C-alpha cells in the first residue's frame, strides 16, 4: 500500500476514534495549552507507530497503548501541579447545569483524588472507567491480571482515603 | 462502590466534554507531520546534529591526517605551531576520537529511532525509553569528556611549546595532567548538565516502572 493511501486510512480511523485521545489528554493535562500540546504529540506518535500496527489487537486498544505511553512519558515542567479535568471550565459549566448528580460533594472529592493519582494509576483507573476488562488493562499496561487487581485495590483505598480525609 | 459511581460520572461527563474537543480530519492530517516535542525526540535531534557535524568533522580530520603524511607542504595553517609530524599526530588523534564518537552516536541514534516507531505496552515502553535515555545521556557525557581533553591538550601544547622545546617535566604536565584534569572536569560538568536536562525525567519514569514491577512483593 502506498504511503498516501496508508495516511488516508490512518486519518480516517484516528478521526473516528479520537475520543480516546481527548479522554487521555483530559485526565493527564493541567491546562488547555498542555492538553493541546499532548493531543498533537499523541497524533504524531500514533502516525509514527502506525506502520507497526498489524491488527493483532483492536485499533482502539492500540490507540490507548500509544496514547497512554505518550501521556505517561510526557514531561512538562510546571511550577505547581494543578488539579485537572474535573476542575476545568467545562466541568465547572457542567456542574452549574441541571444535572444534580454532579453536585454531590463526595463525588467532587473523588474527582480531586483521581487528579492526585500518579501517572500509572491514572492510566489504570482511566481504562477501568472506560469499562476495559482486567485482561485488556493488563495487556495495555503490560502487567498480569492479578497485578491489575492489586493496583485497582490500592487505587480504591487511595480514593477512599482521600474522600474520607476531605 | 465508589469506583462504580465514578464510572457513571465519567461516562456522563466525558460524553459532554469530549464533544467540544473533536477535531476534523484536516487537523489530524496537518498535525501528524509536525515536529515532536517529546523528550526522546529532543535528545534524538541533538544526536542527529552531533552525528552530522561529527561525520563532517571526522571526514575532514581523516583527510588532513592523510594529507599531512602524503603531502605535508599542503598542510600549512598552523605552521608556526606544529611540525609536519605533529600535524599527523594532531589530526590522527582527532580523527580517531571523532570516529569513536560518531560510531557510538550512530548506534545510540539507531536504537532511539527504532524506539520511536514502536508501540509496546506501557511497562515495556517505560523500560525501553529509560534504557534509550540513559544510553543517550552516557553518550553525551563520554563524547564531550573525550573530545574536550584532546582539544584542550592540543591547545595547551601549541601555546606552551610554540617557542620552547618539549622537556620531560613539561611534557608530563601537558600529556598527562592536562588531559586528566580536563577529562575529569568535562565528565563531571557533562554529568551534571545531562542530569539537569534529563535526570528528573528519567527518575520519574523509573519510579513508574518500579511501581509496575512490584507484583512479587505485593
């Protein structure tokens, strides 16, 4: 297949599944500028990695793998780590809207807790929130399913602790 | 219970929020050809520059080393400082050290290029990027630590011996002490500089990798 055709297929597929990139960026980035940079970096690395995608795994799993690799290895020096995603303007807007479930204080604290997890834990919790099975999480992260369960338990304890402390 | 609750919230909020982030095919098409700002890409660009510059410098010094043997009359730019045999030693030592640097650089560059076009799982990817970064940092430290004493020694030699003969006492200083001192200084300076540039990045990646390797102890 010619590179031009390959590029066309790639662009179409990635554009269709771009939600994965935005979700990863939302969970890892502390501001809009950083988020835009990370979207760009993930797109570049996806394109660079695309020739190695042989369809052995699902396209979405491959996208998660590359996007999470880029996000975890993203290194930006910031003066102060801000809490993310749930504290962005979009979230605040959503909070102010009618959906009463967002007003639950306990859940807001939970959101803050996610922002305080380390990058690996964020990857695991994000895949969990995306309803990935333990097997899929294990494959994307590169650990055993048993280790995923251990990690999930630790994350759960961390989140609960954070909620209780707040 | 909390996690399941969070899952519901996540699905609801991402549906609303991500909709605002959606980009068109045109944006994807434009973006995929732009310059990467990843740390690995940054170090790769430095290596590429060193590779090109080092190759050119290496070829030139080899040519001058050969010319200083085959046709010494043509090599005249440091005539007030070097004799024809000194020219050969000077260019020979430069060619050798630059060649070693270029070969090491090329090997590290190949590894880093292969790394960028792979998409392994997170754990393997972390292990590989740490290895690549550490190799690149080592290369940067040693190539500078190797080149600096050679250049400084020759500069000292040219300065000290342009108007006097090489005696054993001064010769020892020039040929042993100066290179050793400059190597040590250069090594520590480069180690500090590399640590400053990439040390935090590598340490952070190592801590992530460690957290993924703890299964046996958990």
